[in-house]
C-alpha cells in the first residue's frame, strides 16, 4: 500500500517538474547530468577530482547545452529512479523470491543469504539498499543467481554483443528500407512500387521469430551457407541481424515511400527539375533530405523495437547478449539482473530518443523553433 | 455487405452525396479497397473457423446410436469442463451452439431495420454475458449451476469394443477424431503425411488440430487485449483532452513515463513475474500496458472536438459532463481509435505468440507460438512453417483491414 502511495507521489513529483520555470528545469537538468557523471567517475579518479570534473561538466552543460536537452535530462533521471522503484515493487509483488528453492531452507540461512546479497524482506528496504549501492559505489550489486559475480561482471561481456547486433540490425533496416522505399516512391503505382510494398506488408506481418526460424532452416540447414546458431565469428551475425532488421526495414520502406511521394510533388522539386538536373540528382540532393524526416523520427521506436526484439532473437539463436540475461533473470527472480538490464534498456532507449530528437531538429529547421 | 455497398454508391451517382452519412462514405471508400475487403472477409472466415473447430476436429461423435439409443456426445462434450477446461473454448462452443439463434435474431432485427452497430453490439454483449455466467466454477462462493462436468467417455474405444462384440454402434464423427490436448507418446514428432495433415509435436499431439483451436486463442487474445486497452485509453484520453488542467497534466505525464518503457519489455517483465499464468492474465497484461497510443489519439481528438460548435451546443444545453464526453464527442473521436484498434489486434496477436515462443505463455492452451517454440527446439519444418504462416496470415489480414479503414477514414493519408 505504502509502495503504491510512494509511486503515485513520485509520479506527481515528476509531473510537477513541467510547471517549474525554465531556468529551474535547466539547472536541474545540468545538476542531474553532473550527478550521473559523478557516480560513474568517482571510481576512476577519486571523490575530489571527480567532483571537480563533474562540477565543470555541470557548469558547461548549464551554460551551453540547449534548454530542450536539459529539460529532457531533468525528466529522464527521476524517471529512471522511478523505474527502479516500480520494478522493485513489482518483483516483490510477484510470487517466489530468489532464495526460494525446491527444498525449503532454514529461516536463518535465508536471512543470512538475504543479508549477504543485500535483499531485505521489504521492497522499500531493498530500494534503499539498491540506491545506496548504486549512488555510493556505482555498483549494480551482486548477481543473485550467478555465483560469485556482480551484475556488472555478468552484463558487461553481453553489452558489446547486444549493441553490435542491434547496431548492425538498425543499419540494415535503414539501408534496405530507404532503398526499397525511395525507389517505390519515385514511381508510385509501378510494378516496383507494388512489389516493394507487398514485400513490406509481409515484413510487417511476419513476427521476427518466424523470420528467424525460416532463415535458419533455409540458409543454415538447407543451403548450409551460415551457421545455425551461436555466437563468435563474423558469419554468426548476419542471420540474427537480418531477423531483427526485416520488420523495421518494412516500416521504414513505407515511411520513405510516402515521404518521397509527398516531397516530389513540391514546387521546389519542380524548380530543381526545371534547372535540368538529372532525376537521380533531384532525388538524392533535393528530395531525400526532406523525405527521410519521417524515417528519422521512426529511428527512436525502431531502436526500441530492435532492442526488445533481441529478447526473442537472442533466445532463438542462442546469443549471449543482454536480452537473454533479462529473460533468464525475470524467470529466475534474479532481482539485481532484472533491475540492471531494465536500467540499461530504458537508459539506452531514452538517450537514443534524445539523440534522434536532436538529429531531427538539426535536419528540419521547422521543429527547431518549438524546442 | 454487398447490398449495403451498392446502395450508397447509387446514391452518390444520383448526385446526392450530402445524403450520405460520414460512416456510409467510409463504407463506400472501404469497399473500393479490394485487399481490405478481402481482409475483412478473411477475418469473418477466421471467426467462423474458430467457432466451427469442434465440427472439424473432436474425439466425440456428432451422433451415436448405441445401447441407449440416439445421443449426441459432441453436444454434451462442448460444455463439459473436463474436456474443454478453458474459458475461451467455452465462449466459442457457446457461440457454435447458439449461432443459429443469433443469426435468426440478426435477420429479424434487419427486417425491422434496426440492425446497426447497436444491434450487433447488443448481440455481442448478450453472448459475453452468457459466457461469463457459464464459465466460472463458483459465483462469489456459491456453486455455479451452469458449470458442467461429466465423466469423459472414450467413444472411439467403445466403438472398437462394440464392433468386436459383434453389435457395432452407428457413429458419425467429425473428420478428425482427435482432441487438441490428446497426447500419444508413440507418435512423437511425426512429419506430415496420411491423416496427419501437419504432423505431430513432441508429445504426439496433432499439429493441425492444435492450429485449428489455436485460431480461437489468437483471435481472443487480439480482441480482448485490444478491448481492454481501448477502454482504458479512451477514458483517460477523453478526460485529459476534455477536462484539461490537472487531469491533462497527470494523464499526459503518465503517458510519457509509460512511453519511456518499451511495451514489449514491460509486458515481458510482468508476464515473467506472474506464476502459473493463464491466457486471461496474458490478455490483461497486454491490455494494461498498451493503452498509451489510444489515449494520445483520443486526447488529441478531444482537444480538437471540444472547441467545435456541436460540443458548445451540448454544453449549452446543460447536459452533464459525462454525457457531453461520452455521447456527443466520443462518437466523433472514434475514427482514429478504430484504425489503431485494428492494427492493435494484429500486434497483440504477435505479442502473445512471441511470449509463447519464449516459453512464457499459458501452457494449457494450444497457442501457435508454443508450437513454434517446440519447432525451434526440434528444428522441424512443419512445426515452424505451419504456425508461422498462420500467425503471418492472421496478422496481415488485420493489417490489411486496418489500412483499408485508415485510408477510408482519412483520404488525405492515402498516397
């Protein structure tokens, strides 16, 4: 009950940030930014040095960063704390706990385990322990179900795997989507248009695990071109990346198509054509920059989709990435792993969305005035 | 449908476009979109298939003439909770038995000229109410008299017995004499062939039959999950958009915080944290996590509509606020919601099959994703392609209808 009240209060507090004057949210954003940097940096250079560096970071941010970014940061950091709180609460609400085993253990043993791993009986106490550890030591705590390792030690090797896979998938999705979509948009209602839009419908409707399993059977088992599953070499990356990319490539193709069609009807395109430019130059130099705007704003959701899609794809291909740890942690009630991955995913996605918004503002002057 | 299509078209050609209501225009536009119409009929076909599943595959005969004379074991089995323990199955079985009645009612309403959205809605509501009456074992602690359990008789074995005894019983079985839960260790992982149209899975269950009954699960997941989140989204969005002020601030912030958390991630967390999950819990979890999109749409519509004159007129009449919101503005704000709900059905079906694929579904229901999961572990093509194509078909059909609706509602968006 008290947890529900606290969560509501925290939500209201974050909501009320919107009413603060600009200068205050600016300062808060800079403060939060330097605080986050401090938590990371104090292990590298000690308290004093880190404090000085972070004060400098905060000042520079406050002085020079656009208000829009600082406001976003001011919302982001408390939201992540709220995320930790809500996830903790939900985990404690769920039946079972990390120390429950098939044969019941003595209460003294359980109490000792709880003390050793820092998992008290109540969610509030756990939240306090977790936050103190996170802020004080910059540590995500010991993994409860992987003996003798901390969450960082478990997740850090998985990080490049997930990021590499996701990055390649994003590049593939944008590349394929733009190629198909722009070509289709240049000649609407031609056979190429119908073919690529048909393909896009298939891509959107096929779940990624079906694509993955199908690719596995065709490319790996029947043709033997690529290894079936696993992780390691260059050849292992392609199938999972393609699996992750295809649904998003389909959406990007549609967005690029409608963007291109709309842009090509504008007056300035007619002007460009009237100047005698080749069609290729008209599209690549004049139209594309505007036609890709919807695609850029889709990059945020696409990145989120690719990251969460990696839960399924990593399980399917047996890839040792973050997604697999998250699924395992949630099933095993490994509270620290769940919180660690949740923080990682949400932090990554919100920062990526921020970057996308900045990119959009840079590409499209119309949105700049609002910010 | 076709008669309804032709009528407004003729009216259009007769030069009386102003006589057509908005929705009639939408219907004309929708009817011109051939893939969308085809998709709509496929959706209808899927519902018919899901309803008629026991007529195609069931281990009880329609008719049985034995020692006790004529009986219909299948009819009884439809409501026997030892045979169909799932509420979803009971819903469709009830629908199967009552469908002639509903058809008659629909025809009668149509004759009376009153079969519109409301007539259809009343029939659906009646059926839902009936299902909720029949399904639970107890009502607030009292035994439910409609909850039916009876000993399960193996009619196939009895038929063989009676034949051996020299007095064969006359029995009329459905084409596939098998129940979707029936396991057979001797038939584990058989490829398609003979009477096994789509092979068997690890436990020797007939994949075709499981796919057939899986249609029920997928459709229910889609419709119920979307139903839940459309309700939440519409109410919150309407409050935020119409009332504004603090309501708007709180609801908008809530939406923003929810959007920060990717929905599949949230769903996965919640589902993994529920123990012994049932398919209904999965539906509720998908429903309560996915309402943000609808809420934003409805909020934006309300912000626009509340400034229009008809809304002012309704307010000036002194109508209570809820009436202005839900009876006057809401019907005008529902177009985009309808489109997003149709796409939502497709994505809810995808989400459920992903969950089942990760082994986080309800193991007691014949979900397509679960068959796929088995197929992935066994690497057998029939266990992957059959459910994979089924999911693809259902999802793309709903997507086609959604696109048709979107284009029909807002011709500007069509490119």
